[in-house]
C-alpha cells in the first residue's frame, strides 16, 4: 500500500527546509497528506525530595508555544498551496522519541526529515535527532542529508533507487514497499550487497601489502545467487539490477557505490539492535546516514 500520511519534521532552521520540496513532490505524486510537525523541547527539573520530576521551560510556556506556532505557520508558507497539509506542535523532553511516538499514534506511513550533518565532538555532545528517530521509530524514515556541492544542481525526484541487502530475511522487509513505490513512480531499482573484506597484515613483514584471506570471488558469486533467489520469491513485475561488490566497510561501500552510480535514493531495512550489541557492532544505517549526501529511506523493525 502506498503511503497516505507523511510526517514532515522541522526545527525551524534553514536546513530543515531542504526536505520540503522533495517531500511535497513525493506526497503529491502519490496523493498523500502531509503533517508538518515541530517538537517543542522541554527540560526536566532536578528531582527534589518528596517531589516528582517535572518538565520546565519551553514546553510549559505559553509564550514559547505561541512563538513556535507562529514559526511553524511561517515555514508552512514554503510548502505548495495545493499540498494537503496540516500543522502540529508537540511538547517533549526527547525530541526524537516524540516524533517517533507521534507517527505511531497517528498512523503515519513515513517520517521525513532533514539532517544537519554534525560530526565529531559537536555531534557527540548534541546527538543526532535523525539517528534517535531511527532508533525509536516503527515507521519508515526518509532522511535528507546535506547535499554534495557537486550535485546541488542535480536535485530531482527519485528515479534511480539503490536497495541494499545483507542477505538476511530482515533486510528483505524493504523489498515489497520499495518495489510498490517503484512501480507507481517509475523508479529503476538496483539491489546491492557488499561483501565485507577481512583484511589482515601478513606475518611476512609490516611493509607487505594487506592481504584478504577469504575467497572474495566465491563470496560474491554466492551472494549473487542468494539475491537472485530472494528476488525470485517476489513477483515484483520489475527488472531489478543486481550488484555485489566487496569493501572493507559495508556502509562505506554502499555510499561509494551510490555516489559513483549517481543514485537518487538509498533504501534498506534496519535491524533494530540496542544496548551493548548496537554499541559494539554499530549500525550500518546510522553510518550511511552520517556519510551519505544522498537521501536514505529506512524501514525499521515493526
């Protein structure tokens, strides 16, 4: 089923408006309603003996909410007049989870948002709302990262879509919805798997070239056979191109391939890891989000 309700988030920054034009075009092409959403962040007062923690600051201030409402209406002016759009303000101590919760409660089909492209210490201190939404959401998330300056003039509706797979059943969750969108919007779909290279330093000396001990060609051939089997299990009605490459890091391999082939959208399923396992293994989705200048569409575990 094609998306009928899209949550478009904004923090009132100029960066937030980068997603307005492509989301508006996408929504109109499939007849979807758009909710322009802003989450007013509140702070938690320190707990005092015999008292519960209570929010303070912007969420409890009528003045702040009026200012936010005015800013929301002002930004809505940048959306097309013929777009079916409504405006919503929510208050929360955690912006990311409030966006995910709102989408779940209102039966939204997609959460769309721009990312700010923070890195290093600033990102560590401030966190990333987009990454937080990816961790909390049970709704597909469409992220628009800062565009590569070399491709700014190429901004257009998606035509070339890169659907990634790690060969697991979970990664195939994105297959059916992406294929449905591709049929409706005339997208061309390439399915990509990245074989992780296991590079080691040979014992013959530190100056010797890095060696890859596994049979990469064999793994590529086996992966291609698996993907063909996965595609054959769906009656997609599309001619899907299959690509298998090798790289030291799957996320970097995905970004490199997407840039070289000038795709317009990267789509994949996320595995929903949490806690130590996520910390230790990382998230390919989050790594792609941090390094890609191409929009990404993530399908979280329901």
